[in-house]
């Protein structure tokens, strides 16, 4: 039998929700994501597209995953 357990969601405070929300990561390019992040540092794109946050010099999977974890 499957066991279903609730999880505690992470939610932004109401006054920041609009700033945190973002387009789905797979509908924009890295360059577009970089532009959006540049306009809004609170964008969740920093988590879903961490390779777009910064200069892109080190885009290894480990570095990208670590950056996403840090931004979250």
C-alpha cells in the first residue's frame, strides 16, 4: 500500500509573491532568463535556471545544482 504524506510547502510572503513568481524555466532561453534575473533579483528563475545567474563561466552540473540550492 502506498503511503501519502503531506509536505510543508515553501511560500513567499504575500508582499513578495509577485516578485518571486516567474515564467516556466523551459519556455525561455538562458539569455532571456539572464535578462529577467537582471531586472528582478527575487525571481525564482535564480532557482529554476541557476545557470543564467552570473557569467556562465562554470556551468557544470554540480556548480549549477549548488547555485540553485544556495538561491533557494
